[in-house]
């Protein structure tokens, strides 16, 4: 899985693309740990370029949640297609992990 970082003030957007691979469950949390040193308020994981979430990609997202769980930083997911959204909604409670459409994200954060 390819990770691309964009910064807009205190909003950090990590664009995920490709297919989850062995090691992604470490690479994504490592990137988030580096971001935490810069005092973000929100970290958004963009799923617009993910056709599906395999077990490696899901492990990466779960580990990302663990990293931010003990902080005041908001971690959210956005831009998932219908298949990925259905999977996310079965795994995560929306009350715990915001899952936004791309339009919802743009209205709130851009």
C-alpha cells in the first residue's frame, strides 16, 4: 500500500492507495507517530484510491487507531467506495471512528 502525506495547517491527510501488503501494519502507525510530533488536531485517512481493504490494510488501519487512541487527536476515515464502506461499518462503530463520505469530509475540513 502506498502512503502519501498532505498537510493543511493542523489537518494531516494520509492518502492510501494500492493493496495492503505485509509491513503496512507497521508503516502506517510509524507515519502517524512521526505526525504526532507536529501536534496535529486531525489525521484523516483517505480511502478514495482503495478498491478494497484486505487483511493487511485492515491491520494497518487498526494499528493506526491504537496509536491515536490515547491522544486527543481525531482520527477519521473518508472517501471509501461502497464495498469498503460496508466493511468498515461492520468493523468500526461510527461513534468511535468517524467514517465520512468525500463530500462530508470536504464540507467539514476543506
